[in-house]
C-alpha cells in the first residue's frame, strides 16, 4: 500500500467511535446520492481498491456497496472538508444508491422538510 494513501488517511479526524461520515456524490453531475459511515479500514479499502466500502453501525461489519445488489460505486475522487471530519466521495454509481431502490437516498417529495415556495 502506498505511504501516500496512509498519509492522506492520517489527516482524517475520526469521531470517538472511530468513524467519519461519508457524503457520496455522482462524480459528473455532483448529485448527492447518500451518506454512510467509514472507519479507517473502510476508507483505506475504498482508496486502495477503488470500490466503496462502508462500516455498518447497525450490523457491526464492513459492506462493499453493490456486492449483493450489483449497484456498485467506483471511486472517481475523494476529499475531506475544512475540519477534516467529513469525507466527500465522488463516485460512478451503477444502479440505485439507496437501499430502498431509488437513485438517491433523498428522492421523493415525501422527503421534503420544507416544501418549495413560489
């Protein structure tokens, strides 16, 4: 593994549980697809392998997006925010990003907290 990848991961500020939120966007349109959680190992796997791996807080295990659904995420870029406590992943999404089968986890009018005003 490249020392460069380890150096970059060392910049990330993980929380007390060793996790960091990962916001996922479609690389070409910048459409926000989902948010999930990563620990240091999930982030390392993601950057090295080029396929996104997350940490499931509910199941207590790693999961690589698309291994069971076929809806894979290929990494096209990754950044950290100004505080280094959020990861932003740019991906090429194949199929639905959301576990409900929708394109994004933010699809549908029922998700609007504040409807648009004219």
